[in-house]
C-alpha cells in the first residue's frame, strides 16, 4: 500500500456531469412531494373503489331513491330499496366521503345534491354518468386478460368482455347522441339533413346496441337505415330496440364486420366511437369509399382528442388513455392487421386513414367535451 498522500488541488473542480456521475447516485427526495403523491394515490384507490360503488348504487336504485325522497337515514334507504342496512350504511358513508352526497351529523341523514342527482339519475341528460362507471368497471374486471395480452402482444376482443362493457358503453354515449346527433352533428354536415328529410339510404357501421341508428330512424322516417356490427349479441339487442321504438320497418340490423359493409349507394355512412377499435381501419375506410354514393358523406364520431400527447394530458384524455390501454387497443390487436390507432388517435391520424382510402375532403365540424365529429367526403 502506498504511503504517499494526495495534495488537494488549488484549482476549482467542475461538477460531475450526468454522464460521469456514479451509477449509484440518487436524486434528493422532497419528502413533502413524496407524501403529497402518497395521499393522491390514496385518493386514487378511493376513486377506483368508487367506480364499483357508483355501479352498485345505480343497480340497487340508491341514487334514484335519494333523488326522490330527499334527506335519508341508512335504515330508511335500506327499507325502501329492499336491501340490507349495513350495506346501505357503508355505501352512504363512502359516498359522503367522496362528496357525492352530503351528510348532516345532527340528523344522521344523507342528501343527494340536485346537481349530482341529474348526473346520476337522469338517463336522458348529456351529463348522465353511471354508464361511464359501468364500462370502466367492466373494463377493469378483465384486466387479467390484458396482462396476458400485453406480455405476448396479442389482443382481447370486444365480444370477449363482460356485459357491463357493452351495456355501459351504450349508456355512456347514448345521452350525448340524444343531445347532439339530430340537432347539432347532422346539421353540421353539408346537405345531409336535406337528404335525410327527403329519403336517404344510411349505413351505421359498428352500431352496437343501435342507439344512434334508432335515433336517426325516429327523426327521419323517409330514410332507410342499415346498422351493422360484428358482435352478434349487440345486434340482437339493437333489433329489440328498433322494434320497441316502432322503427323496425325502416331499420335493418345485420351481423357484419366493417370490412364487409352490406350494400352500396349509401348517401350517408356513420361510425360512432368505433373506428379506433378496428383492426384494419384503412380497410374499413376503403369499404366505406366503395359503398358510398358519388356525392355521399362519411361521418366519423370519435372520442375527443388532440393530435399530440400533450394535448390530451387532461381528465378526459386520462380516462380515454385508460380505456385505450385496457379496452380499445386490445380490441384492435385481436383483429387482422391490428393497427391499434388508440382511443386518443386525434384528427390527423384519422385524416391519414381517410386519405389512404382515397378520400379527398376532411373537416372537423363539431365537438363536445367527449366527442369530435368529422366530415369525410370522396
């Protein structure tokens, strides 16, 4: 061992760069920031559990009972809904802790504020939310399948998910269609309403339970509609919905994938919140191009998104990226091609799909906080 000692240099030493820093160097920890994140995560766990609680309250009739009867005790809620009081009590407490309900300690009563009552009980309100929670809960239910798919690069089909996914999807989007489709979105398309009033041929591709198809058929009795979806169970529901609405004489629902769109010469072809789920959206767009009349219109309604990741770093984008990871991207990867556009594809990527299929005109014509409406023409 050397007996030499080193002499400290009198010259200033430059700070180590990130490239030369010791490999075991760790950044300083801001304990306040750490604990703030921990408590934010606790809130996230509560929110995750609350998705199940909202679905529970919706299915057990708790919200509607509170809206109808005002300030309520757990015993009263349980008695009126035919449920066990311990469950009603703990559910009420959880809802009060999350500010879905208010609690009055002197009386021991819980109240559903009027604003929450609209969002949680009025199914034809565009603010209606239980369907959103229902599709979220159903999506999370199937996470084990997504774990396997992520490891092997496979997909998981829409038809493979639990029923809450299919039912919740319609319950979430239908109020927005009811509020906007006839009075705002269709009028935003050049000359389409006039054609529908006179009598047009319309295809609603990826129609699911047929909410959009039935709505258009009710508004435009002179037109004829073909709704199609590859999910047989959804088409069976759509046929019942058309019969119940009294429009079965002008609506034909068929089991068919987008690439096998039945018929041709359509004046209007619509896709509501489904193009990004398709394995081969370009192939579907090419089929739309072939099936449209020369002066026809392709209306694409997609989840609201910007073209860049940073455009979507907001509450709506966060929810949609979650659905994209667990639901929409696996659905696309389960099909041929598996392009996996993602729920937050944005208008530029949809334009690329349309252009690849031979369309030449593309415009964003309407939007809501949850949807963007695109007009695509040959």
